[in-house]
C-alpha cells in the first residue's frame, strides 16, 4: 500500500461538508482531490482551493465558487448550473 502510484480514494460529499464545517468560514483545500460524481450542490466553496481536482460528473449546481481556485481542474460532464463563479481562477480547466 505504500506505492507512490497508488490512486487516491474518492472523497464523499459528506466528507466535504465536514471539512466546510470544521473550517469555520475559512476556505477549504480540496486541491488534487478525486471528487468525480460527488454531489456538492449548493455548498459554500467560496475561495476553496480546487486546483487540479477531478470533478468529472460532479454536481456543483447552485454551489458558491466565488473566488475559488479551479486552475487545471477537470469538469468533464460536471453540472455547474446556477453555480457562482465570480472571481474564480479557471486557468487551464478541462471541461
């Protein structure tokens, strides 16, 4: 299990909600996380670091991504309907 080539396990929506609650209003770090297919709809992800996150088929509808770092994140078939993206860094995203 100590192999550097090991793939990270997918995070759950519940795990993200716990991180948000523990952050007490501060931005959370989800950089390089595997979040494919996770329901993050309506969550407050303001200024979150989602750099290089894998968000394929993730439900981000209605999520607040204001000021989030989405640099080089993967959004293939992700649902961003109604998501707030004001000031988000979207350099190099794959959608």
